[in-house]
C-alpha cells in the first residue's frame, strides 16, 4: 500500500503542474465578451456556449466568453433592456433574441451603438423604396425570397397546378405570398387561415369536399402535429393527399402515429444531420447537459435555431481570429441613450459581412448590403416508415438534384400500394359493364358480379400489370357526371372522384375540358367521335311492270301514237314517191306494172325495228320517205337513250335513302327530330360549340317538345327504332359500332363531328396516375386494347349485320331480281301468245283459201296443210295437193302420226328406231 502511494504521488504532482500551466496559458489570452439575449433554459444557449468554448480551446490568442442576459420570448421591452445591459458591460457583438419583434428592438440598440448584431430569425422581405438602415444587421436564417423560391420550384417540379395554402399567423401569410410570387400564373390555389389551439376540422372537411388534395402548411413546428391529427380525424390524411410543411424544424417531429397513412408528407431542412461536423457539435452539447434543458439525443432532433446559434458563435470567433494584426478589437462600454459609439464597430461589422465560414448549416456567406444569407442548401425530406428520408437537394446556383430515380420512385409507390384496395366506380351499360347472369345454383360476389369491357380493362391494368387489388362500385343514378351551378357540386362518376369516394372511374367516360378541370385523366384508351344513329329506310315495294317507270303514262301514249302516225305517214309518202315503185321483174326491161312494197304492214315493221334498235331488211328509196325515216330514227335514238339512262337511275334510286346524308342535312330540316344523352359530353359539345350549324342544332334540341334528350344510350337507340325514321340520335361512334353489329335496322349517317377519347378518371394529385397511364400505353402498344374491343364489340360472322348488309348492297348494285324485271317476261309471254293466236288464225285462213282454190273439203285441206307443216324435213312445198294423198292421210291418222314422230326424231338427230 505504501508502494502504491509512492507511485501515485509523482503522477498527481505532474497533473497539478499541467493544470496550473494551462490556467496560466488561458490567463494570457485576450478575453472577448460576446453578448447573448435568449429565453432561459434553451438548447440554443448550450449550442452557442459550446461553440464559444470550442473556439477558445482552438484559439491561441483569445478566450471567448458568453455574457448572457435572459429575456422572455416575445418581450421586446425586456430584450431592449437586456441589450442596454450588455452594451454597458462591453461586448464585441450581440446575438439574439430568437423572435422577430424582440430582434428588431435589439437591432436598433446595436445599430445606434455601432455594435454588430447577429440574429437567426425569419425576416419578411424589405419593402421596396424603403431605405435600408446602416450598418446592416447580420441574419443567418435563409433569406425569405430565396427560401420561398425553393418551395415554389419544388411545387412546379412536382407538377402541382392546384393546391391549398394553410397558415396560422401573419408571418405565415407573408411567406405564402412570396411562394405565390414565384409560382406559375396558371396555378389554381386557395388560402385559408388555421386557428392555433382550436378545432379546425370543419375547415378541413370543407377543403376535402372541394376536392383539395395538395396542401402547404406554414406554421411553427410545435403546432404541425396538432393540425395533421385533426386532418387525419376527418379523413383528410388519406393516400391521395400530399402535404408540404414549410417549417424548417418539421423534420424533428415524431410522426409515428401518421406513418400508417398513405399520404405524402414532405418537409424542408437546411443542414445534413448525418454530417460528421453535426455529430461532433452534438457531442459537445451533451457534455454541457443540464437537468433543466433537454439536449437532442440524435442529430435529426437538432432544431434550426440551435444549429444557427452554433454557426453564429462560429462566425464571430472566426472573424476575431481572422482580423488583421493592426486591427485591435477591444470592447467598449456604451450607455443606451448616449451618443457614444464603438469606434471600430462599423469596421468589425464589415469584417463579419465579408468573412464566410462553414458551420452546421453549411457554408455561410451573407450579402454585404442587406446582411441576409442568400447561399444555403435545402434538403427535401419525405416521410416514410423509417422516418424522414432525403429525396432532393436544392441551392440557388444548381437548382434541384433528386436523390431517387423515377424507377425507384415507382418501386416505392408500388410497395406502398400493396396493402391498398383500389375503389373503381363505374356505371351499368353494355358493352362496358353489365351484371353477369349466374348459372343455376351459383352465387356471384364482389367483382364477379360484373362483366364487360371495363371489367377486363381494369383487370389488365391493376391486376395483371401493376399487381394491385381493386373492387367495383356502381354509381347511383348511373350518371356520368355533370356540374350543378346552384349547388356547385358534381354528381355521378365525377362527383365520386371529387369527393374522394373512389380512386378510379372507368366506363365510356369522355375526356372533356369541363371534366378535366375537376378530375385527372389518363391517356385515352379509345379514340372516337360524335356521329348520327338513324334507322334504315324501308325497302320500296317492287312492281311487276317497274320497267315502265322511266317514262310516264303520257309519254308511253304519245310514243304509241307517234309510232302509228309515222307508220301511216310513211305508207302515204311511199305511195306518192315515184322511187318507191319498183319493177317486180328486174329482167324485164319494159314492165307493164310497177310494184310498191311499202304497204302498211312493212311500214309498221320498219318503224318497229327502228324504235327497238334492230333495224329492217327493207329500206325506202324515195327522198321524202328516207327523210321521214331519218327523223324517226333520230326520235328513236333519243327516246331509247333516255329510257336506258332513266331506267338505270330509277333502279338505283329505288334502293337509296333520300332523307339525310350528313349533319348539315339534319340541321337544315325540321321533320326529323334529333337529341343526345341529357347532361353528357355530347350535349356539352353542342352547347359549347361555336360552329353555327351546331349552335342551330342545340337551339332546336333545347326548344323541342316533347324533349329530345334521353337518360342513356339504350333509351336513345330504342327511340330511334320506334320513331319510324322521325328521330335521329347523336352518340359516340364506338357505341354506334356496337349497335350496328347487333341491330340490322340501324345505320350510321355521315362521318364524325369531332375527335375525342375515353379515359380513366381519377382525383387530382393521385400518386398512381403515372403508373396507370403507363399501363394503358403498354396495353395499347401490345395490341391488347384492340383485342379487348373486338372481344366485346364483334359478334360471330353468321350473326353480324355488316356481312348481310355488304351482300345486300352488292346485290342491289350489280344484279336485278325477278321482281324488278318480271314485267318484261310477262310482256314477252303475252307477245308470244298473241303471235301464236295470229299464227293459228293465219293458218286457218290459208286452209280456207286452199280448199276453195283446189276444190277440196275444208277437212282435207286442213289435214293436208297440217301434215306438210309438221313434216319438218320437207323444205319445198307443192303448189297443189294430191286428193288421193289427202284421202289416205285422212283415213290413216296413225300413219301421219308416225310420220310426224319420225320428223321430230330426224329434227333432233335421235337414234331411236335403229336399236
């Protein structure tokens, strides 16, 4: 034991000598008193004192001492009195206080005494035209305009075009005004004031009802959590919400209770808590711990006020250390109210302005004229399950630098949505969504209750592409959505999205300007336009003698009369014309008689052959007869050509609809009524159009009684079918295609009146918009959208109306049916019958003449002539019949019949009797 004491004695003596030497060394340093005005028991005091202590240890010439006078927060009178006390004691600079009102009072005292004043509080921008006081006070807090610009640029980079600004004091309103000065003029914004310590849930409910989803909150950090809790209570903190917290201390808050929500919470900070310098300073603070002061346990709990206090101390001590040797810095006692000023105060203040340092908040450099800090880094933080994580950095020179790639952002969002079931609102209407008919004994639940194009499309997007869950909901009233100017609310699908009762809306929902102002849309998954749905014309009844239609009855009578008159006229002229009297025997040069072949029968034959375009084997030779024939041929040419052309046009027009061909035809008449879906995009198109034709149509639709508007497309199609071509329905071309495939009585009139598209609607600021939009583009490029449309639009070929319609059109254009030309066959049959009757009468008349000339009985003459007529192999006929032959023939009828049969066999070359 004695040996141990002997060993410790030299060690203790050595430690005492070192301590004594250190105290002697410290006593040789020049003391520098720095004044501080702060509320009692703050971390800011610890941060400032620690920085001075570290500077004293590192300095070889100066010993920096903190002279602090406490003043309550916001008490400008106490702060002014504290400043006077510090000035009287002699200080080289004063730091504080930390509220803007008290700071202004201390700043005035210091400026009068020419003692540098350092502060770290937000100050509003200098009023234009107001002269700046000199010398300027030094403010280490980021300059107001630059900080507001950073927030405005972040909003612009985030594609916010509509947002709400919430504040709870006048300074917050000023900060938000500066943000709006740098915002895009096209942005839509709403500003509302919160009441600190009171119930703001009614205000938040109203904002939710108006569809606000992007919120900027400017308030002290100690009130942020209260406001967010109230938002969470009224369901204003859900997945579609985005919050930006302006307070630079928001990152120090514990938002553990709000992390389970899917809202995006973003805040700003101006220093990196993972930096080694920050951790080193925090270790110094912990060494000065006090029971009355709660020191941050982690660097992310360090407030901006404490960090800037440490940097302010560093700024003062570095300025003293870097001062030139000839520049003697000695504090001077100055009484408030006197004219005394620190002699070197202005020079030292200028030295502080031009002496940049690097502290906890990065490089500090202030403007020589204003004393404001313009160069600072802003880190954008986003709340996640692990707390706030950095997503971007900003400075005035380089702008934003994002820490995450777009793919990483997509992955994080996808992970965030895994526990979410998307609410998809739609409406019943084929082929987009219909209720599925269950099989016998089958019970359908959930999404299995529906089927259709919309169901398959959203399944491909959410389930197959994004691997997310969804559930369908049918909107009450089956309405698309229209805006009520009296209630200032949307109904239908759009109302569901605006009120945040659904995440997506999918059906035949047209993207319009009015709807786009209320909700967001993806890229169109179907492009279409407005067209006219009309019923097909009833096919005209065919007539047996339709070939007579090209000419009227009067024309046919006139033609028959002309035929008879010209034939008779030709006969008369031929009798008068000498050239038409010919020698019956050309070999006889001196005939006693001349013959005229132009009796009435040949005249009628010539005119008949001409009108039938067949000509004749005999022609007149007289000048007058040739002239009348030429005129008749001219008449026949014109009449035949006119008949042929008019017959073709008549047969074509009989199958054509001559009612309306385009929207212009529809607008120009008043007999056919026309309408649209009430409150739909089609009616909105006509209501808002500046085209005179469409304006006229809208006026006609509005004034029509009974109303021409319908509740849905099915009602419109039914009205077209029942109206017997007195009503036309204006609807989207995609719906017309669907109806034409299934209803052969309908047709589309004209082309498209406009070009638009169907899109998937969602609330503004939806974080999943890009993912859903990319999924739609992917399906379009892969041809899946076309496949889905064909699946629900097309019907089997045997049931399709298009194939039937095409064949009917081809038949009507290239062929004529029996109904069209049956009358020609009737005329041919009647003509042949008349020829047979005339032939019989002519034969009987000839039999009578033969019987008289050859003194035969009529029976003998009849059978003789009939036997010869039926002997088809005979080509020469005897002038006189043999009576014995006639008697034999009359008694042997069987023999004559055999002869006739043989004649028929020989005529058709049949080998019958050789077998």
